[in-house]
C-alpha cells in the first residue's frame, strides 16, 4: 500500500513554496467545519511566530449559524488565535445559492484581509475537493482552463476585491481521509453543517453518490485526477502563451483587426478571443455565443453597425477592427433615437480645474493652455452642457471649414456608438466645445493672457 506523508509534513512543504515573508501574518478561512478546523491547528503549529488570524463568514443560511460563529470564536480564544467574523447577505441569487454564497464569502474574506493587513489567506481545499471540482467542470463541458482544477496558490482579485492577497490551498495534496484521521488523533472539535448532506447541491450530489462509486471502482482516483489537472494546466499555459502572441500581433489601440481574425484557423481564433476577454476582465463566453459572435464579426457588411451584446460588454466593429466596449450606465437622453429629448444643464465656471457631470457620464476639465479662450471671458459666460441634438456645427481652426459634428466625427474616426455619449458645451448662440473633436476656433486665440482649453474625460 502506498504510504502518504503525514499531514503536518504536507502542510509545511506547501507553506514553504508560498510567496511570503516568514514574519508576515497568515489568515485562515475558518468555517468551523472539519477541514478548516484541521487547517487552523496546522497553521498555529507551523506559523513560526507569524501572527495567525481566523476569518469566519456568517452567511445566515442555517438556523445554527449563530452557534457556529460562537463555536469558532471560543475555539480561537482557546488556541490564542485572533478571530474576526463578518455577516453577509445574499442579495442576488440568480446564479444559485451555492454560487452566491461563494461570491459573498470571498468578498468578505478579502475585506477582512485588507482590514487586518493580511497578504496570505489559506483555505482548506484538499485532494477530494480538487476531484469534485474537476468532475463539476467535466459535467459542464469545460475546456483545459476549467479542467485545470484549483491552483496551489494564486491571486483572485475578482473574488477577493484585491490583487494584493494571495489565496493559497496548502492541503491540496492531502485527502479527506487524512484530514479526518488527523482530527480524530488530535481530538479537534468541529461543527457539522447540515447542508453538506443536501444532495440538491451539485457538490454534495457528487460527494455522496458519484465519488463513492468511483472510489469503489477506481481506488485512488483522486490522485490520478490531480495529475490530469496538472496536465490540463500545462496545456492551458501553452494556449495562453500562443494567445498572447496572437494578441500582441493584432492589438492596436485596444482593438483587433478583423482580417487578422479571419486569417487564423477556428481553434486558434477562439483561443485568441477567449484570452482577450480574460485580459480585459470579461467573463469568458460560452462556445455557442463565441461561435455566433465570430460569425457576425466575419460575415457582416463592411458598413454594418455591428453590435453583439455580452453581459459585461458590447462587441462592436468599426473600420475593420473589433472593439470590446464596456457597458456604461444608461445616461438620461443618451439613446441614439432620442436626440430631441436630451437634457441640457446650465452652469458657470468659477475657476475650477474640473467639473463632474454624472448625468453626462464624465468630467469636463479646464486646462491652462497657450491656445484657448480667455479665462476672464469664460467666467462671465452662461455655459450649457448637453448631448447633441443634430445640426450643431463647429469650426476647429481658422484654416478649416465649419462643418456639422457628424462630418468631424467621421473624419476623426470616432465610432458611431461613442458619438451619442459625447456632450457639447455652448454659450448662448454658439457652440464652444464638442467632446471628441475640440474647441470652436471662434473665441480661441493665443497670447499672454491666461487661457483655458476645455477637455472631456468619460467615466
């Protein structure tokens, strides 16, 4: 029979590989269950003088939640470990209770880490958890990234809300049986979450039905699954390197050339697009959505105002290039079919460096410039900011003709979807400034007097 290293050795070896200073604090995600209780005892014994914190998240999903919190607090007092807890409310359960609870839990753990100056957060995920994760991803039809399972450590700013905290899983090489034996040997008190037996939850269904059958037919399958996950991580690293090379070859000012995508094979093109979404912090789309989006990008007419919507962004095409456009909040009157309903706002400039206009989605800056309008003159004007209604005209320089804004936007290559969200600033009877174009030259000049140039910065 294969002999496994003892749990303390597994933990110490994993801890030695983590990016940490020996004296820096360590935090444990401590639910009070068997796994995290074992991890807490291991960390206390192996911390080597570094401060140890225990962070407990109170979800309020169980009638026993208060008792669990009290148990964790008492156990930390007995062990001399600093305890901190946070209550969370699951406001959005569209993704399911499991996913909502996980999201709220990690966000709260990130907050507690920041409040206590913790840069290393340990969770009690073990070998059986890794096998469950791989099985879940397999059931969902995941690719190499999903089949890679959990890393020994990583940063997870999307979960924790901070890129400064390392999330580590030092027990990934240990089995649940090893943790149970350690808890029994050391008489570690822990709580039992009644929801762990509810097979309506996907992980519990695997744990209580599928995995026992796998263990009976394929003893030790968890370790082989972990090796498969390591192979998947290696393959995913190669795919990421190739995607980054393709991205750098085609990326220009945040967009990708359609011709470059068209020249790639389907697999390589999809690999590039998924990587681009990841780099931009956008959720990776499903295979079906990606196929439909790609077909529209490659097949639409050159003059088509292409729009493919994603929960996190809009995919646009402009002058042969693909843009991932963040979804901004809806601005009053900023719809393309409601130009005549857009609001106007009167204001005066009193010498501020900038004025924020939330209703227009940005900030108007007043920059000192060699070429601009006289500051004293500008202070005396009643200014109006609005979205363009159509027909506005502007002359950007004395040697250039006066044209309507649409012609200027076209000449400057401003995409059509950006134009409705670009405000204009006027004085009674004349346009003074148009975001995306610049100042009207009528009142602009140069000279020794203090001059101001307007500049718009969107959210």
